[in-house]
C-alpha cells in the first residue's frame, strides 16, 4: 500500500458536535479535514479572496491556496501581489518548451518543481534525476 494516498475521514465536527463523515482531503497537523472543516487562517488568498487553508508559498514569501496558485501559474510566471518572477532564471521560451512536453499530473508536478529551480538546465537535470525527463 506504499505510494497510495490513504483515504481518511474528516476530523471536524458538525454544528451538532457529531463527527463529520466527509473524506478528509486537506492535511493539517497530521489530521485530515474536508473543505468545510479545514482550519482557516485570518489571511485571505488574493486570487480567490477567501480565507487560506491549503497554503502554498512562493519564493517571494507570498501565500495563496495551492489550487489557486496552480491555476494562476498556468498563465503567469510572476507573483500575483508583487509581480516578482516566480521562475527564477528560466526564460519564458525555455520554460514553455519544457512544459509543452507534459500533460495532466506530470505537468502539475513539473511546474511545481520549476518554481524552485534556478535555470532551465537545473530543471532538466532534476527531471532526469527523478526519472520523468522527456525529450
């Protein structure tokens, strides 16, 4: 059962104090919560304007919902707040060439890795290292 996401029940309680029966999709502090019961911070995601719960931080330090950030980065390469370039030194053409090789879950994975790479070559080397490099 290794490498398989385990299905967990939500650790939240309903308004009647009964254990929630939804599936826990969001992990917080070792517990799983559904969308309704996930602990939220006082900070809002500036992309969707709702309270943060599944936080993703980009190199400039700004935080967003993970899903919101993924959608934003499909069309933009900069922070929605400060416009700091998220993909350090990967030029746009090189980034697009690499990303055009991937679809679906692999595309999401490569884009998340690219955020932390310092160059296109750095990204390609890492993709070779983890075994998903495509020519």
